[in-house]
C-alpha cells in the first residue's frame, strides 16, 4: 500500500472496483528513492463507435483537490454500481476513463512540477503566439524556477507521454469525446477553461462549447461556473490540451472537447486567510466542511459531463444553427 495518501485512497478504490474497472499502470515515476505508479482506469463500454469521456487530475502536485474530486466521484460511481440499474444502462452507451493522479512524484514532494522540476502543463511541443507573461507562460531558464518547460529538444516528460497515449487510445479513437482536467489556484470563481491557451484564435468547436454551457445552465440553473478560453487571462507555451486538441483536429470527422475545471481557490483563502501560511493553502481547502462542499459541488459537474457525452447526439448542433452559434460564441468570448 502506498505511503502517499491520495495514492493509497486510489488503490483502495481499485479494490472496490474489482470486476468493473479495467486497470493498468500507464507509467512509473521516481521521487526521493520511491517508485510511484500512474494508474489508468476505465469502465463502461469499450466499443470505439460509442462516445467516451476522460477525467484527469493531479497534474500539478500542489493541487491535491483535483485528485480528491475525481476520487470522490469515482468511489461514488463504483458504489452506485451495486444498486443503481440506471447507471449500468448508461455505461452500456459510454466509455469512462480516469487518470486521477498523473504526477504522484510532485504530489509526494508537494511541488507544482514533477520530480524533474518540469511543469507538465508547460511541457508539450507547442509554442505560444504573441506576448506571454514572463515565467508564468513557460520558460527554459532553470528547473529551480516555477513553470519550467524542460530542456530544448528533450521531449515530453514520462507523465505527459502516458497522458497522451491514454487520450489517443481511449478518447480520440471514438467519434465523440470529452476530457476534463481538474486544477485549482486561479481566481475566486470556478471556471471551465477550453483551448486555446497558446493563441487568441477561436477553436473550431466553439459552438459545441457554447451549446454544452447552455445545456448545463438549463439543467442546473444555479451553478457558478464561468466558461471562457484560458487565453482571456494569459497565454502559455506547452499546453498539453492545446497539443492534443490540435492533433485531434487532423481527423475532421471526430469531435474532441478538452475542458479544464479551474477551481477558484482564492475564495478559500479569502474565507480562511491562515491558509496563506501553508504551502498547500493557496490551492486546497483546509477546512473540512468546505472540502466536503467542494467535492459535492463538482461531482454534479462531472456527472453532467458523463451524461452529456453519452447523449451527445441529442444536443450537438449542426448546419446553419451551428454556424450561428459559432458566431455568437466568437462575439461573446473574442470581442476586440
């Protein structure tokens, strides 16, 4: 059993899901003389003709809350399989993929980066356009500084290679797929970010993002999520989801919607300023009741995405309506 609490909880969930989960170790990483597995889990129908959704977390070792949200949701799903007939029926029509802890070495060391000092969200081979913020946008100066991209020509880190394999094999092989990556550390509102992070140019699937947002607001009208492209705030080199989205674009017959859940951790600090004195306090709720509230709230979002992926044929817009929605989305998110 692992000495890392989040990995220990994940391995307990693997036991709970025995008989339901397809499990493999996507890669192994080393930190401080210890070896940590990076698990890839899947359940539901593997038929490549059906839709799929991937849930990802723990890319930044300091942002433990993303992993906690996914473990909470996954445990809930597996428990429901013991009694919920409707969930069994749903899983006949969709494939679910989980990588809840992509950077266990960084989480063990309580660092944003992986054990090599590389920020995995600045590590893909993609260059930002125009002006980017110093350091924050990604750099190659030194692994001792945050947001380090890695050495020029070194290739992607092993964790990102495993992530890309999973996305290609388990998501991009399907005609429709969604990815949601759970993060924290920016702003006082929960945001749903979508590509691009490297460019201010709208993506081709902007109409689908807008339709998904409207569907969520109609279904859960009291939600507080703010949908927007990451480039509204800043641009970065090496964003892994930009990289995978652009690769998916090579097959025009498929739809791939990569989303980032950016939990507004500044609100937690505002309500409990003592968190500023903790290394993890800027990224994770420290008060127990607030943690429970965060877990419950985002489980609703993840459940919605699972069902939206399964029923995508009922809400994706096509033809002239799609063009009009694309124009509305551009006017909303890309005003001069």
